[in-house]
C-alpha cells in the first residue's frame, strides 16, 4: 500500500528568515492524522536566509538528522562539536540524556536549503553523540547510498534505531528499484524532480508512506533526488 503525502498539503510556517514545510505535526502545526510514520517523527523542509539560523536550544532522547540540499550549515553543540556540513552531506546527533545545539547558515549571500529529520531512538537515556559525513553526488548515482543505519555500515552514520536512510540521484528516463523486506515499511521523500513510484507520480516535496510492498520501482521523468527511509 502506498499513501501519498502531497507537498502542498504539508504544514507551513514562514518566519521571514525561515520558510519551513512540515510533513508531520511540528511546533504550531498540529494534525492528528500526521503525527509521524513508524519511528520517523519529523521531516521539515527548511530554507534559511543568509546569516540566519536556529540559536542554541535543547533536545533530549531523539535522533536528529540534517540533510543539506544546498548551501551549508554551521553546527555547534554542548559536547564540543563545531562543524560545517556542505550540500549533499549529513549530520546526526543523538540527544540522549540532553544536549544543546545551534544551526546557522554561515553564508552572507546564499540561502541554506535542508531537511531536518527526527527519528525516535529505540532506547532512551543514551550518551549524547555527534557524527557527520559528506556524500558527493557521484556516490548517489547508480545506487542507493546508505546515509544512516543502525550498524554504521556501507559508509553510513550510526542510528540508535532499527532504521536506515538512503539517497539516490536519477537522470531522466532512469529506473531504480529498492527491495523492501516483508516485515519492513518505507517512507519516500522527493527532494528534487519528478518520479513515478510503482506507477504513482511524485513531484518535488511529495512523499509516500509504504507498507505491504516488497518491490519499489522508481522511474525518473526529470533529474531527481530521492531520500528513502527503511523502517521497522
């Protein structure tokens, strides 16, 4: 079964410096029909003005992932990390027993476009940690590039959950398949472009929740960038 979440149906908040679309209930946007999917709790598509960002604030007991679409994000946290992640890269921090952090657009000219993703951990009260990796475009062509998973395999950052996150880039007319185990679920997020997924058209910003499917077939109509979450 494939349930489409259209881009235009998402929650929306424009704070001037921040333009944000919420796939699931978040902050002042509340929709009891969209509280998350399996362990996936938040997917926010954010565009942040030059020189702006999120000042220092706290989190607990959440796996928080940032996927940078364009621009760069400057990260600082209370466990000593001061890092910058560029386009195509990912950062993951486990809030665990408690962490504070800030995320800013360090550019004076270029907007920052990112996806902020929260995944519920399988265990609360873990020690906070941070990790980041860069994934050049070439690593996502011709394959599903592992970005994050439980065992930190295939170049991925570690997740404290039975979940995996992948990315791929497709050219017009290109097809990519994904085999989903019978007891697993998937969430597909279209970052850029237009594809058909098992015959259903998905455009930029659209998403699909998938259950009771074992083969996912993506056909690209345009250049496309896709995130796929494989979930317990």
